[in-house]
C-alpha cells in the first residue's frame, strides 16, 4: 500500500502547484484592453477566479481528468497485484494438495498393509478387491489398483481408469527391474484423462525386504480445481473492494490537500502571513505577478496609450505626483516680430514635439531657457506662465540666461562640444574651459530653479538632453529622495570617442545622479555603460541594467521616443488633396508634378547637403523627371552663431543654386529651399502634399520628422526614405532604408519611391502607422514613469526595512 499512499500525498501537491502555475500562465494571455486585464489581475490576485466554486470543484474538468488518470493507474496496479497473488495462491495450494494426496495414499496403504499382504497371493482376488474398495471410501479417491511384482494388474476397483497400466507406472516406483525392495519408492504424478485431471500415487508394498508389488491410488483433481477457482474469485473480489476503498480514500485525501493548498494560496495572495514552507514560493509568485503587471503596463499591452491613460498611470503609480521637466528649449517662444507684434512660435525641436503632449497630459512644470525676444513680457516676475495659451494645462517656468551664459553653456559646451562629440558627422568638437565653466554654472542655475518648483522632498524630475549632464547629480545632492529620470535625446558615442572630452568623468558622474537614464537604443545604452566602465570607479550590474556609483544605483535603459498619436496638428490642416493643391500652388508646380520634401533644422547632422546631392544625381540619371520632380526643403535656421552652422547654411544654398542652375527650365526649379522657421501646420501641409519624404540624417538619436510624416499621412500614401543612421530606422522597417552618403543608392531610392504603386505605398504606410500609433509618446513616458514608480516603491520598502533592522554596531549612521 505504500505506493498509493505516497502518491496520494505527492499528487495533490503537484496538482495544486500545476494548477496554480497554469493560472499564473493564463494571466499572460489575458485580453488586450487595459481595464479587462487589470480587473482580471486583481480578481486573480484576490480570488483565483478561473477555479470553480468550492461546491463544484469536483466538476472541474482538469481536476477530474487528473483524478481519473490517477484512479486508473491505481486500479491497474491493484489488478496486477491481484493477478500475481492469485497465481501464487494457486501454485501454493496445489502443492499442498498434492503433498496431502501422497500422504493420504501412503497412509491408506500402510493402514491396510496387513490385509493387503494377506490377500496378495493369487486366488484371493475377491478379498483383495474388498480391501481396495475400502480405500475408495473417501469421495476424492476415484479408484485403486494393486499391481504385482511382475507388473501385472492384480485387482482394481470399478472406476479405476484402464489407461493407467501397471507396467508404465512401475517406471516411477521401481528404479530397475532387479532393484531390491529397499530401493522401491512412492511415486506420484498428475495425468490428464478424458474425464479430467487426476493425481496418481503408486506406493510399494513390501513383505520384509521382499517387494510384493505396489498399490495405485487415483485422486480426482477436479475438486482441487474447483477450490482454486473459488479462491481466485474471492481474491478478485477482495482486491476490487480494496481498489474502490483505496481510490475513494486517495481522492478524498487529494481533494482535502488541494483545498488546503488553494485556501492557503488564497490567503497568502490576499496578504496573510505565510507559513515558512510557503515563503520562497510566495515570493516567486508575487514577483512574477508584479513583473507581469508592470510589463503589461509598460509594454503597452492592453490597447493604445492615450493622454488619459498616461494621466491614470501617473495617478495610480505615482499618486498624481507633480512632474517637473527640465529642458533647455521651451515649448512656446514669444518673439517680437519686425512689425512690433508679439508672435507665439512652436520651436523646430524633436524634443518639444515629443514632450509637449506629455506635459499636457501630466500637468506640472516645464523649466526652460526663456530664449524668445518677448518672453519676459509674456511671463510673470518669476518667469512663469500657464501654457498652452488659453488652455493652461501646465506651467512654463522660464529661466533667464545672460549672453555669456548662453554663449558658453548653449552654443559653446553643449553645441560645439557635446553635439559634435556625440554625432558621427565629422565635425570636430571644441572644448573650451570657459564654456565648461558656464555649463556648470547654468546647470547649477537650473538645479536651483527646480528646487523652487518641486512641491515635495521626493519629486519626480525629468531631465532632458545633453544640455544638463551635470544636473542629475546636483539634484541628487539637493533632493536625495527625488526620482530623477534623465533622457539623452542624441546618440552616445563609443567610449574611445567619448574619452576625448576633457571633462568625461564629471559628465558621467553627473548623469549617474539619475535614478533612470534613458537612451533611444540599446546600442547607445551599451556605449554609455562602456564609457562608465572605462573612466569611472563604478559597479556595473549588467543583469539589472544598472550602474552603481558612489553608493547610488542608476538604471540605464532604452526608451525609444515617439510622437503624440493622433497628432494634434492634424486637426488644423486641410484634407490631403487640399494640402496638395495649396502647396503646389505655392511652389508653382504643374498638377501632374511629383514632390519630395525634407524638413529639418539647418544642422550638419541632418545630411541636407547629401540629400540635395541625391536629388541632383536622380535628375542626372533620370532625365524624364526633369521638369516634373521638385524637392522642397524646409530648413529652419539653427544655432546660427556657430561657424559650422553658418558654413552649412552657405553650402546648402550653394548646392541648391547649382542644381537649379543645371536643371531649371522656364518656371521649373528642381530644388525649393524654404529657409525659415515654419510653424507645424505648414510643415504638416507639406508632409501631406508630398509623394516622398527623405530623412537623410548622417547620425540621429531617433528623428521624429520620419514619425511626423507618417502621422500626417492618414490617406496611407506617400513614401518615406530613411537613413540607416537614425534610431527611427530600427523601428520603421517599411521605409526605404538608405545610406545617405551613397548617392547612387539614395537617388535609386528616390526613383523607386516615385515609381511605387499606390497599393505598395498603402501597405508600407499602414504598417508604419500601426507601429507609431502603438509606440507613441504616451507609451514612452508611461514606460519611464512605471519604471520610476517601481524604483520608488523599492526604495521606500528598503528604507522602511533599514529603519526596522537593528543598527549594526560600529556602522555609520
Ligand atoms: O536632438 C536633440 C535636440 O534637443 C532635439 O530634440 C532638437 O531637434 C534639437 O536638439 C533642438 O536643438 P535646439 O534646441 O538647439 O534648437
């Protein structure tokens, strides 16, 4: 019985564990709407919902199947045992019976010995038969015969089987024909006769040493077989009964254990204190559930991320904490125009494109450099104003910089030092100590401003970009409990290249004041970690993607940035045919003409020169496009006091002029250079009017122009040509991907784009629109905030724990 008993203990435990794990697994495949998934998570945690109610637990199909399988195995085992037992019992009882028959035969002969001997001689056949008949009184004795020493039958009873002849039986009794009486032995065997099986015993009859012959007793064996049959039946019945009782007991025991486990798990998941043996298991399960919930939230499973969802995430995970963003560029610029009026401008900045919708959703404060000529007039004495104008979803806090500060910090260290250091665009970085000093001072100034804006000791501060590499550490020192999320919007160079910066250690240490440090790609995270590894004394935890420096841990993770979806600007632009008509009219294009667009700040990393050269090469190799294809470049002047930018501006104008000179005819000009700041509605009109948009960055962290073009094309037409060297190229695989330096490849891509059938354009555009819709900027911000919330929880728990633990003697406070 040990087997079923052990099984009855082990099976229910295993089954309970398996069922619980299958519940956890089923959680992974929940439906895709957040509310359903979350509700099921909560229901799952509170009550293991897919398990049937206790009353109907027996009807649970999975449970029944497991139980039936177990009972079948139990019954089969018992049947085998019963069969083995019956074979053993049959053999043993038959051996007993046979031994018994031999003994009885010997007894019968020795009891009648005197009478047998006295009537053995010929002439006494009648008396001898009487003696033999006397021996057959036992009903199991079928017949008796007396065989003489000459092996002839002397006398036999009526029922003695004639086939059992003396001469054959003598072979067993008498070893040899001349064997003396002492050598004769009792012999027994079983014979199958037509009437059934019989047991035959031949017992020698001696007078002194002289053998007189032998007496043959034939026992009927059918009674033995009848008894064996009865025994077998009894055994089968006994085992069947045993099987039923054992199965019932096992099932009841399994059920009780299962219920005990379920109740225990329910209690634990609801927060009851676990018995010691449950603790490791409970920890694993809680970790798993928490990870899955966070993953679902962070991965955006369960539907699109919207402003509302982001707001909910902030409320749920961060208790509606006020978010403070620090970015050099302000989202709204007040500029005094030549006519003396104040214009409100939206700067040409990917950072602003991405973050402004996030701030509208989250509220809080955006701390930025007030760079507009009319910014002071538009703000209060503290530099604050509610934005967006007329909506007031959040506060813009403007910080005023002196011309020296702006020159050293923004133009100098940020844009002549770090910008070329981080971009592979073959422009040498310039590192001046005075710029570095200003960079430090301005970072410090922003740290003070953040200190004024935060509402608590543990605020959430989002630090943006390469202008503020030192700010995270400054904030950490001021507000040790703050959650500082830093996002680096540009590439991070490899450690060798980064190493040329004279203040590399200070920059790394500054960034490592962050709680989370984000880049667009894993590749840039790796470059950062390699730089830390090379230049700082820090511990790198590659498993947790963290760097521990001066006792503080920073998570280093990729968060590919995106745009709002659907784009808010779509509401302010006309339909695609109207946009096309108005843009064509503006540019003086014929109705059948084809249009390409490029939209950038005038920056040497954007590959604008290479882009125009590709257009030139296209017109060289495809003469039929001359007069028909126009490329409009919207170029916002940027950082114009830096010589390289002025040089770029001149180069671009020169190349455009040369191409126009080569291929113009009548009113046709192949390149239209719109060198000015363009407000988003204009940019969107051009996106919607174009047949192709070419993003030719030589190096770009992400590039949001590519994503904006996709957002603008709700007609699912238009082709995107995208440089390999943008972060966006990793996501937008349906774009035509090119190396912008390779003018043959780029011009061929332009030609393919212009020839691409509408169906293919639709397929590609639809796939890219689906991706950008799903991976929008709310999801980007949501993922970082969820990660931040998890960190805060962890830090609070470990803080609580360290307060609870007794102090270690001699350890610093
Ligand atoms: O790529 C970094 C970035 O901040 C972008 O977001 C933006 O396009 C650009 O630099 C802005 O530059 P600036 O603020 O100097 O005009």
